[in-house]
C-alpha cells in the first residue's frame, strides 16, 4: 500500500514537469524559423513505397506564395516534365509526356501533401495548431525537429521531420512519414525571396490535351 501511494505521489510530481517541458519545445520550434510570403527554390524529392520497397527520385524548381499557393515543376526524372499548380482553389497536374491535364479538388491526398510542405517552408509555426513538437536538437549549424499529429485518428501522417539552417533560418529538408510505412522527402536549396506573379499558380498552357476531372 505504501509503495502504491509513493508511485502515485511521484507521478503527480513529475506530471507538471512533463507538461512544462512541452511548451518549451513548442517555443523553441517557433523561434528557429522565419516566415516569408513568397519563395522560389530548387528541390529534390524522394518518394518511398514500402509495398514495393522502391524509391523514386525527382527534382526541379518550385514557387510558393501565401496564402497557400504553389507551383511545382518536376523537370528531371523518368516521368519527364510534370507540373503542379495550385491557386488556392484548384490543383492541376500537367504531364507533358502524356499530354495529360488532371484537375483535383483541394481535398485530394496529393494536394494535402504538397500543401503541407508549402506550409512547412513558408510558415512552419502554423503547423503547431495540428502538430506538437516531440523532439528538437541543434547540430552542426542546423536545427532538427520531429513533429507528431495532435489527433492521430484524423490523419495518415505518423510524423514529420524538419531540418532548418540556423544561419539562413531556411527549411532545407522535410520528411513526411506515413503510418503505412511510406514516406516522402523534400530537400531544398538556392532560396530566393521575391514576389511571385499570382498568374503562375494557374494552369494556362495551350494545346491538344486530354483533360480529366477528379473529385
């Protein structure tokens, strides 16, 4: 009985310490980032599929602007030129090799993943409404953080890894790990902070394309 009371008392003493440590992690995470309204950047993407035990690597350049607009140009890879446009209302995918244009709504899983990465790069602190900081450390001029969802039952994301340059306050790497064992990694370089023309976020190519609409 005495042992049980001791364990309960110890738990009550350590609980406030654990609760106090979590806000400190959140504060430290918020401090390491700078927020930007517009960005142009070069990137490489690695996508791993556990079922096939295979990774696909692609690269290109991208443009991000608040609120939530993006354009990804995948210029290198077996699939050929592939572009993604999002103007805040519609996600459009263009595949030059197949002369194919796909339109998706904002709830499509692909749109959510690309949007999550854009949020991480432009305003990482915004994610604190849906994620909490599990771990954060600084090493060799970089700060690394691991985020986990606040509500796991409402997402297929297991965790997010973020690496930031302490000098540039710039997100250099993002890895999104999913509960099914798949993951996507983005590495960024050559950031340019400039105002992007909003027209670049809407698909405007002319040609004889096959056009498909997806829910």
